[in-house]
C-alpha cells in the first residue's frame, strides 16, 4: 500500500509537496490534479469559497486514498485538501499519482479526485459578488 | 423512545438555525419527522438531500424507519459533499 | 485556441511554469503530467537517458498542442519537453491542461501526452548500468 | 535517376555509421534498397521500423516505389519516436 500523503489543512497547499511525496526513481510518470476556486458558478460571479469539513473527513480521506491505492497497486498516491476561507484562484485540493507508466498514473489520479469529491465529507459555501451566499450542491 | 442529540452540518445547520438540538424518538424516521415539523420548508428541502450518521456510522440506504435509536445516540445530518 | 506554451528545451523543466502558463480564474481544474526518467527498463537498471530531437520537433509539438486544443475548446494547454542528457528522476516532459471542470482538464492532459509521444519526432538512448546503450523503441 | 542526400537520425544514424550519404535513385524504394545493400543487417532491422520524410514532407503510408525523387530531394530516415 503506497499512500504517501492524505491530509486536510487550513494552510495553502503546495504542488511541490505532493510531487515530492510520490516521486521515486522507479516511476516514469506522475499525474497531478489541482482543484482551484473558480470566479464563476453557472454564470454568477463568485468572490470566495469557504470550505468546511466534518470531523471524520481526514479519516475518510485516508480510507479513500487507500482504496484507490488498492486498485492501483503500482501507484504511489497523495492527496491534500484545504479548508477555510479561499479566494479566487486558490488551490483547494491537490492529488498526485506516480507509477511506472503514464496510463496508470493518470487513471489513478482521476479515480482519486473523483472518489474524494464523492465520499469525503467536505462542504463549500460560495459568496457571490453581490454578497449573497450559497452552499454548493445543497439545494439543486 | 430514545433521547439524544441531532447535529446539523453546513447547509443543514444554516437551515436549522442551530448546531444541534435534542430528539426524543424511537427511530431515525421519527426523529427526522420531528425535526421537519420544528423547522421551515427550506430545512425540509435540504434535509431531503442529506445523508445521515448515527454515532459515526453511516446510515446509507437503509430505510430510516428501520434505524432504531438508543439513548445517547447522536444523529448527524450531512448535506451532499462538495469537496475539491 | 488557447495554446499557452509549446517548447523544447535543453534546460531543466519547471512544473510551476506550466501551471502558471495555464492558470486562469475561470478554470476550476488543472491537470499536469510529468514524464520522468526511470531507473529501470524491462528489468535492466538504467543510469541515464539522452534525448534528441529532429529539427521539426518544435513545430510538430506546437501543431500537436493546437490539435488537442481544437478538440478541447474549453481548455488551456501547455507542453514543454527537455532534450539532452538526463539523469534518473529528471523531468523529460511536462504537459498541463486547465479547464472549468476536472473531466475536461484530465482528458485533455491525457490526450496531449499520448499524442506528443506518438507524433513528435523525439528519440531517447538509454545507458544501462553496465555501460551498454540502446535506443528506446528502435528495435523490439 | 535523381541525386540527393539521405539523412539518418537517432538509431538509424548509429546503425548506418554516418549522418548522411548520397543516393542516386528514381524512387524512395530504390534509394532505400541501395542503402540496405550498403549497410549491415542491423541497419536493415532499424530501417524496417522507420518513417520517412522527403524534403520535410512525411511519406506516411504511401508505397515507397510510388514516391518519385527529384534532384536535390533530401530523404530523412526517422526511427520510431520515443518522447516523454
């Protein structure tokens, strides 16, 4: 099982940290995905996102990364998610997957971010430019 | 009848206007019926999309009326996740 | 057509440069792939790779990135490849794709690296730990 | 008959032992036949996996005997690409 990093933090995230966590001379490919705060949601201008986490979020995140690692035995995986108030362009999540070949690295990174979004108890509340606020995914 | 706390997160917390409140119910279904009766329709709309934990254990797809509560169980109300 | 970067260089590559090239407040996801020099090829220990390029390589690379951009109209793309003598762990190629959503970003990054490897006239000669050398893909 | 240069890259260059050499042939097929006759079997093995340009234009899948050469055309011999 090669889960190198699975954390939730309030401080800014670093791609280099994730790259460093999964790098290894035996790997030929590293796929990284960054989720960043967009300035727009369905046509409405967004100014910031406030991320919050359920107390179990870190444990769930670790289990998710372990689950993906089990499905990609040749890959080394890392995932770090940020909570708190984030501005436009800030990085909310970084996942990384390294493997001998690019196919496995890219597939593992995709599975990892998809599963994190589906299973880790995190939420985000958007503040629009007119000051209104809305929880993403809570109502529609 | 079991007594315990029902705790709300994110959008459910905002809709309920409280972080948590007591319940007095035999099953999860009863506890949620009581909560719906106590709060407004916006709360009911959010609740319809939530998932639930009872003492940290996910309820998942189980029928809420079959989820029996014991004294001191904490129910948690989790709106749809929106990480990433 | 948002091709932000398409270059071939002899100097070390920077992920931050690729990230910077494709970042934009309207994007919610950035996928990056790095190809690194592995210490092994089919069980034989490798010590270095010497990359060389045909004179048309940069033009072909640019056309490849433009072709992928045309298929991913919502994505901003970047690709930079290194040539010359590279040691184990060195980064030989970085591709980046940013888009509103992660699906398009990840798919574009994958298509980009796959197409680069198939179409850009680049070659690499491996030096094994016993000193023997072999052009990758030339014979088998 | 056309006269020009045939230029080798990467593994083909190593196998040929020269960067380029003159050819005197009417078609690409003839020029390659001549090259095969001049070099060893290792060269022929590599050549079998190469793609070709004539004055920068990819020959692609065209039948080499139909690729007619004119004086001064440069043939380039490209082994399979191995970027990334």
